[in-house]
C-alpha cells in the first residue's frame, strides 16, 4: 500500500499515468494471488488437523479435537511393587494420547489410593450409552480402579471446579465398600516395609510376597509419610487353595461387574478397544445422589482395592489412557 501511495504522486503526464495504472494492476494481481495462496494454505492446514470419523449414529463427521487425553495434571503412585522401577520424576505421560503406539507402555497407579488426574482438549458430551473409554494394561487379571470426572464450568482449563464426581460402579452400595476412606503410609525403617494406618485406626505393613525391594516411591521426595483419600473397594481376590502350602488366588465371584477401570471379562469391557466403557449418566455426588451432567473435561482414576493377595502382591490398577468415545470411529469398537 505504501508503494501505491508513492506512485500516485510521481506526476500527472500521460506516460506516468499509464505506468502507474499498469503498476497498480500488477500490485493488485500480486495481492490477489498472495491472498489466494494464504487461503489455500489455511484450508490445507485445517484439513490436515481435521479427522473424519463415523459417529455412533452412523453419520460422517470431522473434528480437529483429539479423542484421547492431552494433558496430565497430577500423578501420585501408591506404595507397591513397582516403586523401584518408576522414576522419581514420573508424571504419567504415558496416559496421554493414543495407547500402545511407538512402544508406549501403561501407567501404574500402585497400591490403594494411587491416582492420575488428566484432561481432554474439549468437553466430552453426555449422550445415551457409553461416553468414555479407559484403556486397560492390557492383561488378564482385574485390578479395579475407581473413576471420577469433573466439568470445566469456569472454562479455565484446570480441574478446580468443585469436588470430583464418582462414576458409580457395581460395588458402590456393597457393604464392604468404604466411602471417604483415608490411609497414611509411612516411609520404611530398618525393616524395609511400608507401614500404614487408616482413618479408622487400623494399621499394618505392606509385606512383599517375593523379592521386589522397597515399596516406597522415590517420587515422594523427602516426605516421611504420604496420605491418600478415596473409596476403598472390597477385596478382589481370595485364596481358594485348601492346601496351606499352596496359594491359589482367584477373583472373587460376582464382583466388579461394571463401572471400574482395568476390569476384564465384565459387562463394560470392550474387547476390540481393550478398554472399560463408562456412561457419564452414572455420575453421583458425595452423598451418592445421581447427577445430570451434560459434559465433562477432566478424569481421575484411582486404585480402589487395598489388598495384598499373596504372591500377586498388591492389587494395583494399571491403565493405558482414556478416550472420548464420540470421537472414535464406530468401526474401531
């Protein structure tokens, strides 16, 4: 534009006027081509970022949002047999993105209370049927984790919008389930064992059943104790052996039929996805009252069973990510 303004004051004779008109036309054409090129680049960029998918209702849709977790806000390992294998700076990054690609492994939450808090880059809508998938290790033995969700009502992209809302599973009203449970774990002394005390005054030690070293995670830093709060589920395994010299640990029949992470062969396990599916309509508040959630942005998964099952050691939830079902191709599951 500056060049065109300068040309307009060069002179008024015919020769100059013809040259100015020609120059202006050339500049206008160049600007036109430039704008077209930019538009084309933008279209290509949008196309590259957009993903075509078959929605649950069979329609074809496009989106530039990721179906998978895009951020981890907090990760705390619960004392357990993998403590010495997990780096002190572990942040649960394996929980982000599509599971099991490029050699990516699972995220271990450790023993009771260990958790991960993560979020999507969009709001997951509550529709009829499953809304969220939580991927398993995968393995064959269930190690149930409790799933909580939260909406981003203040739109600040941080999970700070009130209390976590539990997705109600089959054992919510089980007499052995303890709501508002709390355990404090203490750093090992000379014995090497992690001792614990719960909110009801019970106490004990986490005694490994085979050589796995200390169960105290270096990620706790210089803390002499760590405290976890959440829901304690019933024991998941029992020793069915009648021979005192032999251990035969088997899943307790009839438990964890739906509503928990890393549960296999139950009602909500999807074999193709290798994930448990969750309906946001099952969300309840702290008193157990049903909620009418329209959408959520954040998820929390927490180890829910406080049990050392003999040679199996602690029952510890392992998961490999989460997804918004609505942004997955229907044919994938």
